[in-house]
């Protein structure tokens, strides 16, 4: 094995660990780490070192898919009668949340002249969903394409939250390489590990983009070292570990091979994509095969299937076979065919293997099915995603206010909508509950299910949801529960309360380090998923809104024991009616209220947080008694501002005997009437037993 170390003119070292002597731009720290014994490999310390000058920044990009490697791949492909397309690159942009994926895609689209010079383009153009824009996150993966030097680059923007990991797993079936975007300060985060693990399992080529390099506290050396260690931990091959690094500022639209020497555009990034990401491997003359990895719906065209064509040629008006397995196939016809050009879907007559396209005309198509040749087509392997870890109970609205605001209120409406969600959301499961009007929805996390709830209420649905519960497993008569890796960024002054809070939730710290010169500490915990329920608000309160919490599923482990997630009880309305200032002035002494004067409430509705453990029933509708004594001046009532809880806050707050009432206009919390009846009957039975025992004792 040869190890080549070269230097830029700016004395930025670059090294290579590859039989084909491929270069990797990096830092002096990482070079020392490789040349030393950090990798615990005796062969590395004995490698000869050769130095070579580098002339041009752009011409110096060399990757694992180099000339020698490509020759070997082509020989292997010929054996399988496969070939690579040189004019197409299919890539997915993956990263942790808020590391700048969508902003980087914006800059790529603008520099590829997708938009007119005078065209108004809003920020984060790929986040087209209203909910995505409000929350500032990507929820659904989206396709676009650009053209660079006669090469079409299909780009897929993916979500960053671990709760939407099913979108990432599904999209990786369509691409041959990924851009792994990493923040120049934070470095690899939990979701970075998840998406990189999936990309390496698929065998994809990886280009690491150190984004936000213009931040004052940027530390690119540390980020590259941490990313390389992550590759080693995930058992990446030698070729994958020898990744190309691009330093970029997505918001400024600049990129380069060293943090000090950025080009005026994203040219180095485009060059790295062309050279480091291989073209799709296809069977051009084989039977038609296309795996459906995404579905969209259009009012005029109906259901649209999106996927990459693996083999053959697809034509408009073609008769095809739709397969789920060898034995389950049906026939259909392609009415319309589209490819992605720039930011639009463009009609096409034919699509060759290797390209990503959209197919219309198959009304019952599902994600994971294969569109194959009518005569000799065979299905491709189905898409597999990880199992859900959290479940919630959905039921019809049983409050006195049912039907006031919602359009769809019956169990039939609720059932149809939930099962329709399964057609697109592969990581979610829906089961019938104990009663006909109850359904159990399982997802990858509370945010995963909360987004579904928010979409449903915007569509006019009215229903109730119970508290989130973790999905446990029993193996060899041992109860196992899901554990997650939680990383918390918190200023040092608030580290004590945060550590104490995580300790109460059965969290075990395994790493603690400082972040840059900002006085921020990064804590890493392994904690049961049960302990994370309601943790986000508690951490924000303990750190005065300065902490940042990120979590990702790790594994199943032994039951950690009982966890108390809430120390305070609830204030519950005593009767139906309208709240008054007179009643609220005395009620606010018992805790913090959710309602103000003039609000309609019903018996059993949660109207506030009790300042002590246990629930307390209050009469918030009491009116001041009228007397015949003349008052010179009415008493002025000063009320505290009521707490305003979002849907996420309400789901985090409720406990076992409480529910959230969701309507298009309102979000209320209430006591579960079914559990309240059980509790009253149990108390009545207990009192009867005590009285009977007392009678026996007296006798």
C-alpha cells in the first residue's frame, strides 16, 4: 500500500489511504492521527511517504472512483453485463438537522441557472410545505435536478430529524452517492451517524461537505477528525474512508478544497460530485425494472409514482407489469411520463435506465412495488425500514364541544385517513384498538406522529390522542425497552441542573466535551426513550431556553426501572361554562393557568398546572354574587398571562389518564373519561370493602 502526502500552495496538507493513491484534503491533526497509531494498524506506521506538489485546486480532486478503480468496476460490470452511465449523477444530500442541507441546495440551484436573473426566489425553496416553512425543518424528501458541464445531476433533499429516518432510508435506494453535510462547529451529530450508517450499508460513495465554514468559531480540523473516526466506527471500507472533503458556505454560495481558500462559487463542489460520485450502474438492454420509492398526488393526474429506472427503457403509453413479489403481479399502462429538469417535472416520451422519473396512470401503485416489463419483468428487492419505537392512541372526539369546529368527526373518517397515511409513510404503522373508535398509531418518535396530527387538523379532522408510549420487546422472558443517544448542548452555567434532570430520567453520561470558545458544553447520554417523553420542555426550563437537545434511536436494552416524568398535577375544570375574571383571580393562586377570561370550558378539561403533586378540581366559571349594597368602585382584578401550549407541548405534558383534544381551531387537554370512570368505580369498591371489614370487626 502506498501512502501519498501532498501540500497545497497554502501549505494545507492532504493525505491518501488507498491502494489507488487517491487524495483527500484534510488537516494536519488528521494527518498526524493517520500517520500515528490511532487506527491501531501496524501496517500504516511502516508506509513509505512520497511528497508531490499540487498545481491547481480544481484539477486536484481525485476520488475513490479514480481511473484504476473505475477500470476494476467496469471489468466487474462487464461480467454482470452491466454498464455505467457517464451523463447522469444521482445524489442525496443528508445531514443532521439545521446543518444547512436545504440552504446548500438553494445555492446549487441558483448557480446552475435554474432561475431567471430577475426571478424572485424565496429562501429554502425546497421546503415547499407550509408546515416545513413554519417549523424550519425538512419533513418530506424532494427531487430536483441541475446540469453541469453536460452532466445531469439529480439531487434529492432529505429530512434531518431522526423521526423522519424512513424518508432517508427510502431515498437511498435511488442514488449512487451522498453529500454528507456537517456543521463546521458542531461536527458529526446523532443524525449524521444514522444517515452515514445507512449510506455505507448501501455501499454509496460519500463526499463530506464541511458547511458554514464562515462561522467565527469554525473548527474544521476537529470536524474532519471526528468524521473520519465516525467512518471507522461504522466499519467503512478503505475506499469509503478515503473520502473527499469540500469546505463550503451554503448561504454565501462558496466552496473550496481548503477552509482558507474558497472559490467564488460552488465549482469545486460540482467537480467533486462529477468525479467522486459514480454514474448509475444499469442494464440498458435488459428487461424493464423500476422501484417505486416515493408517491405524490395530483388532482388531475392522480397518483404519481417516483423512482429510478434500474434496467431497460420506459416509454409513454407502454403496457407494464406491477409486481410486489414473484406471485403477486398485475398489469397496467403508463399514461404519462415525466423527468426532472431544473425545478420542474417535464414530460418525456422515453426514459433510459439510470434516470429518475415520475410515472402516471397506475392508480393503485404503492411504495416498494416494481414497475417491470410486461412479459419478462421481475420485481426488485422491497424497501426495508427500521421498526417504530413509539405509539399513540387515536380516538374520536368525545368532549361536549364535538363537531363545533371540525369537518370530519366520525370513526370511519378517522380510520380512512390513518390507513391512507400508510401508503406514503413507510415507517408508520396503524392498528385497530380495543374499541371500534380507537386506533393505535406507531412511529419513529413523537415528532413523527405529531406531524401527522398537525396535517390532519389542518385538513379538517377532529379527534383525540392519548399520551405517547414506548414499544417494548420481550426476548427470552426479559423485558427490553428502546434506548436512545441524547446529545445536549448547554452553557456551562446551566450544566448542573441539566445533568441532574437527565440523571433522574435514568440517563447515563458517556461523553462530555467543550465546544469552541463559546463556553458551551456537549453532553452525550444513553437514555431510555421513556425518559425523553416531556424532556425537551424540562431542559429548556432548566437552562432558561439555551440548551439544544438532539436524540436518535440506539438499541433495545434491559428495562431501566420506573421513571417519573412529571412532578406536578393538573388543574381540572369543575363544571361546564365560561371562565370569569372573578374565578380565575383565585384559581391562579393554585398554579399556572392555560385559559383566560371568556373561554368556554367543560367538566374534566385541564385548565392549568397545579403547583403541587396531584390533581385539583377548580370552579373557573364562578360569578361574583350580586348584592343590593352599592359599591363606589369595582375591585380591579389583575390576572397573569395564561400559558399557551403548542401541540408538541401538550403531547409532552399529558400523562396516562389524560388526552389531547385536537380540532382545526383549538388544542385542549382533558382527563380521559374512561379512566376516570374506572378510578371512581375502583374507589367505590375499595370503600365498600373497608366498610364491610369494619362491620365484621365490630361483630
